[in-house]
């Protein structure tokens, strides 16, 4: 989960399966909500949930969270792409709005 969240925060958009995207959404949205406070406590909570990844914490607090200051939730979007060619799993793109 952390690696998908890290990729989403750093890149803004990732392609994965629908099931993984649906599981990732609440995790990332809670991180963004925490980052909106921009306090020492929120930075430490974000870092602990991301496995002490300071790069992700820094980007969340300085670039991503200020964009969503006035927004109450719904920071991500899941777009379904259809079936994979090699398997029966559905593909999706999850992105920050």
C-alpha cells in the first residue's frame, strides 16, 4: 500500500487494478487531510504512516495539501479502463484531482 501511495503522491497519477485503486483511495485521502493542518504532529503522523519517507511528507505538505485547503474531501479520481489483455482483472487510473 505504501509503495502505491508513494507513487501516487510523487507522480500524481498511476495505473493499477480497480481493486487496488479502491483500496488506495481512503489511505491517500487521509494522508492529504492530515497534511492540510501543516503542524509538526501531522508531519510526524504522515511520515510514520509512510514508513519515514520524508520526500513524500514534504511534497504532501508543501505542494499537494495547499491546493486542497478549501476542499472537504474527494481528492482522488478513479477512472476505469477495462480488462487487461493478459488477465481478467480490470485496469484503472487513480489520480489526484
